[in-house]
């Protein structure tokens, strides 16, 4: 059943091995992969395999069930991995409309009409008051500017801002800002650099949208000076509207920061104006909620015609910004193509086991980076206080990266030219750019350079090391004590504790952060080590022999800590795993060698994580297909297009009297069985939201047609801290180490060829 024109490749790990005392002979440090020979360079594939983070080295080497796996291709196309955020109310987030709701349009028009009415009035008194505050020259400059605004027609050229006199008194500048907010509500002020470091200037501009035909008051970014405009200085927002515009962000093959950075650049606002609950995997189709401060929905909706692979819609105004962690989880729709198994029963048993027994709740490879330098090694350097070493790990050349990135790193390594490196370095390398920009201002200050990295990103290094320890502890727990029963010394939450909650990570399927923001080494953000509420230690206990005899706890209750100052460790042998691994890295989990709190293991609070996770509302079906380029799961954008097409068709049918025809797609018919496991969940999903609730036909149009292949489509919900790839790993009994290439592509073949990597399922690897 396998293509003969393939060969087996052993993907060996080149990272430091797991301590021999915890190594099990049943788990070899290799993964077998079958790779098409045609059009592909074996040496390049070997090189890519060497630079791929291996599961074994980050503690992933156990399974829940002993069932055999089967063969399938994960993420052949990014449309095979669909992620829909689940909000705090349990609603699955979908993009259903690209239009601006009429009520928002009316509210904005009323607010703008009020502002326009202010322009025509006389401001003689206000200008004289301003003269006493700022002086004659600035008062005359302001008077001329207001006259230009009042007299210039909407069809004339753009109105450019005015710059007030340099001012070194911050309190005085604040008084001027407040004066404009109170007296000139159709104007906006911000602060720009002055002629020298000690003095700054106030810039005055016409509020965006005052003249509908002059929404873009400035043609080019260079006309704005060195700061893009945003509306944070505006005080004339309609009072009945929330100050944050919330919208649904739909994106294909882009991570969250990349999409937001692009939208912010097109709007001329900083990425920090946006808020979101979690980042989503780049190689996917995802929909999530995003908020932006004081922006008109019409401006964002207008971007849909210019954006590629991104759409925004479902607009509404809210009073609060979205923050990281404000979600219940994610709904995944994953299509595994090229499925080959001994029998249909093998697939059915594996899927049933996944629903009933779940999977080990590992932190997936995304948590540790996908390149030559895993993030947990950088985290270990930070915990040891080796600032220069950590900076080198982030900046130094590494194998397996794109040529443009590799050349930029090599250029800096050889020349030390920061300016030249920044010109070459892609803007999505946020950590590298932040470090270099800080070192340009603070040469040799490696700690300050590390603090210049955005908070969520720089803390990811330390969190990665915590995850590294947790994964190893979870694997040893499974190997030593099995997956069926609680044992004495296991940590559990107290029964009857209604405050129990899952403590979440940044995101379930996130890759490296990417945005267009600029960071100053003198303005580093403080951090608290986690963005999410923690359970108190009093909620956790070690299971006793009495608990076990009474059956108070099940295997689903077992938790393990992510190291920190406020966690307890199991009272059995698993605690030794943490301390032994940390000791090998010259780290003491009870003491810190430096006083930098955000990089100190004794200052990070730590948290707990369930060892086993069951997918919620798991549904699956087998499909036949002949064309692997056609998505087998419907995406939100397709649904919008289909609904629009149906509407137009109905209008046309009513006009000409034709009957509606519904031709069937025979190659998307399910096979003769479908999973019926529906675990209880707090996610109030309707059948339409899940997309798989309707009954399906039980036959193929032509199941014996030549060239037909089998696909397995799964839908399930996971909390935000769980990784869907780890659920797929349990299903296939296959390492994910070689499922995806470094940086999403192979240097010797195109992405389409790379996607044909065939991974053999094998429990012992």
C-alpha cells in the first residue's frame, strides 16, 4: 500500500540527551520518515532533519494507549489545520460578515456631525486663552491652522499638521495637551522629538475622519515624521460607543502578530493599540477576536479589498481591551490526508481511544521553537544569569534558516554593524531587532538588551524551560506509574474545590511572535512571570493511600507543576526528575543566582497543569478524495462566499423562475462510520458552529475509483494551554519532530513538494 519510490530517513537528534537514568529501552531517539525522492535533494533533507527539534529531547516520549498507529499526512495544506477561538462564554468564534453594521455607521456619523459643527464656530476666545498659555508665536500658528481647516473645501489638498515651539517642561506640555482636549475637540495632539534631546514638540493635526473625503490626511508615511498616528490623543469619541472596536480576524498561513502588524501599518497605528486573547498557529486557517483602540469599523472593513490572506469583520464596540488568556480554548478542525491503515477498525479504535482516554498533555514542539537553537536552552541561560550568552544564542547564525536571515546573522557576527544588520534583518524577527536596537543605544548592556524584547516574547524563553522540565516529568510519570490509576504522592486538586480552573499558557499552537513594533531599551515593560491567574497552593495536595483506597481521585485528576516559587512537587519519585534535570543545567530550582526577578526561578510563581487531557466534543469522519489540493473542510471565508452566492442565486431564481439545483460532491462523502463520542463540555456550540453535527451519507459515489485516497477529518475543542499536535501524535503514534520543515519550507524543494513528506506511524521510535 506504500509508494515504492520512497526511502526511509532516520531523523537523529543533535541536542543534549535525556539523562540515562530516565531513559527507557523502548524509546529510541529516532523517527522513521518516508520522503519522495523525485525532485528532492537528500543532503538538504538530511540537513533539515538535523536542525529540527526532536521530541525526545524536550521530554516527549510516552503515549496513553498501546494501540497501533497508522499513516497520515499532517498539514499538507494550511487549510488542513483550522483553528477557531472559543471565547470566555464558550462561543466558537467565526467570521460571518465583512460588512459594517448599520448601527455603528449611524453612531459614527452622529459623532462626526457633532465635530463638524464645532469647526464653523468662532474660536477667538479660545485662541486668546491659548496665547496666555503657549505664547504669541504658537497662538498665531494655531489661529492660521484653524482658519485653514474652516475655509478649505473637502476637495482641496491635504491639511498638514503644525508643530508648536520646542518645550522642555513636561508639565507644561501636559497642560497644552489637556487644553486641546477641552477646547478643540476636532484636533488631536501628540508629542514628537524636538531639536535636541532635552526638548520635545507638540504636534497638532486635524482629527481623522472630520472630512469624509480626507480620512487620510497625509499621503505618505514620511510626511508623518517618525511616529505613525493613532487616536490615543483623541477626546472626541462618541460617548455612547465603547472605546475599543472588536472584530473577528480571519487569516490564512499567517501568525497573529504578523497579521496585526500588517493591519496596523495600513491604518498607521502602533501594534500596541491592538489586543487579543492568544496567538494562533501560522500554518493554519484561524479566526479569533481582536480589539483596537478608537478606530472606525469602516476603516478596517475597507482593508479587506487590499489584504491578502487576511479578512476582518463582525465589528462591534466594547469598553475593554482583549488581554492574553481571555479565552476558554480553541476549536480545531484538522484534516489528515493520505491515511493508510491496516483496517478501518484500526482508525476507529484509535479515534475512540483518543476521545475516551485522551492524550498526554505535553507542551508541543512549537513551545520550544523549530530551529537549531531551542528556546528552552535560551531560557536556561537566562535562569543562570548568562546575559551575553543568551544574546548570542538569539543573534548568532543558525542552520536551517532562510538565506536572507542567515546572511543577516552572519553579517552581524563578522562585522558587528548594527545599522547594516537591521537593514537586512526581516521585521518578523522581533527579538533580534529589539536586542540590536537597544544595543545601538546601550552598547554592551546585554541585560538591558534582553529586557528590550517584548514582554510576552522574552518570558517565552523562561516558560519554555519550565515546559521542558514538565514534559520530562510527565513522560517519566507515565512510564513509571502507567496511565490507569492515581498513585501515592501524585499531586491533585482538592475535591469539592469549585474555584478550580485550568491555568493556561500563551497559546496552544503558537509560533515565534512577529509584529512591526519598535522597542526602546530605556522603556522596558515590567513583568510578573505569567499572564494568568494562579491557583493557591492550598488547593493542591499529594494523594494518600486513603484517597486511593476510597477512590477519591482518578487518573484525570493528576497534575504536575511548572517550577516556580509557589508550587509544590509530587511526594513520589517524580519530584527528582525536576531537580536532576535542572542540576544538569546548573540551575537550582530552590535558589536564584541573580536578582533579576523576571529571569529568576524563585521569583516566578509557577503553576499546575493536568497530565492528561481529553478532547472535548470530539467528532470525526473518513473521506475519500482524488485531488489533494482541494480543501476537505469548509473555512469561514468559503461559508461567507457560499452564503452570498446562495443569496444572489435565490434573487436570480425569483427573477427568472428557475428551480434551485443542489449537485452533490461525491468525493467528499464520508465512509460508513462516524465517531459518536460527545464528552460533556461547557462550550455551548450549536451543530452549525461545530460544522459536523448533521447526519452524513454512508456511501461513496465511486469508492473504487482509481487514485482515490483517504482522509480523516477531526473536530475537537481543547483548552488554550493544550496542543492539538499532541492529540494527533497520540492518534497516529508518530513523532511530530519531522512533520513540519524548519521555517515552513524546504530549501531544496517547493512547499508543495515538502508537504508530501510521508510519516510512518510507529509507537517505538
